[in-house]
């Protein structure tokens, strides 16, 4: 059990690092990733229960297309917000991220 806890902690660390990096690149944060995934699964399993047939018989192309559109919307929204944010030290302090990492 101790090893499982340790490994899960390591996994969490790597996931947090990956999500922080991808947010800087794509502008999509962890909360948005989770929201998009939940929306996808709700659409795939409308009754809220896993269904092996629905898992196999899905339109992957349509799911990916919808995801791309939602990501575009999120990124456009972020760009609009960033255009309205103050520049300089106030902006860096707001995000609580050291300036050299940006």
C-alpha cells in the first residue's frame, strides 16, 4: 500500500507538471480539460453509466472536431481576457508565477 501511495504521488506530480506546461502552450487550464472531458463523457453516456457498446460505437471524428472547437472557444476567451488585464508586475503577481518561468 505504501508503494501505491508513493507512485500515485509521483503520478500526480508529473500530471501537474504536464498540465502547467500545456496550459502555457495552449492556454487551456486543468479545470477546462476536466470540464471538456466530462462534457464528452456525458454526451457519450447520457444515462451516466459506462456502456461498452457506446464506447465502441462512437464517432471519434465528431468527438475530436467538437473538442477542437471548444478548445478554440476557450483560447479565444482567454486572449480577450488577457487583452483586458494590466501589464507589468501586477499581471505576474496575479498569477503567482515567477517572471522567469513565463
